[in-house]
């Protein structure tokens, strides 16, 4: 009976890890994760597969945040990645239906702060 309880508890923990706003640990740092369940149902590529694709494109980077979103009519995984010795964030977008990289851009520290402020403002409006 103890084994079954442990498995059920483990299963619940795994299920909670996939919810919006969940925190995942990567290489000793906290990675912000936002995977809305409604969008996850439409994705053909898993978060793990998309993460592997993104990290192959940006060498030595650490993922700071990862999300699944609709952008310009496409369902994409968006990864904000920090490259050691490089200021700002590199964003990699992976198509959630076919795994193709659909965008790579770099935001300097000023652009990063501006985007964070805009997201905070948008979040406060929706609550």
C-alpha cells in the first residue's frame, strides 16, 4: 500500500509541474515556466523536445524562462536564455507543431527591462 501511495503522490507532483506558472529547476537555478493546459493540448512537440532544440541553437546558455503561447497566429514555445558573458537575453522561439526554430532574437538589458515592465502591467490588468 505504501508503494501505491508513493506512486500516486509522485504522479500528482509531475502533473503539478506542467501547470501554468510552475517553477522548474535547471542547473541549480529557477526557470520560470508558463505552459497553459489549454495550449498544451494543441502542441505536437513536447516542452522537453522544444527545450533541446532551443539549447542546440544557443551554445552554453541557461534557460531563464519558458512558455507556450500563441504569437502571430502560431503556437510557439518561447525560451529566454542567458549566455554567460553576454548582457541581456537571447529569445528562441520553437514552433510547437513541427519543432522548427521560427525566431532567434537578442534583447539588451534596456529592452529586457521595458518588456518586463509591459508584462507586469498587462498581468495587473488581467487580474
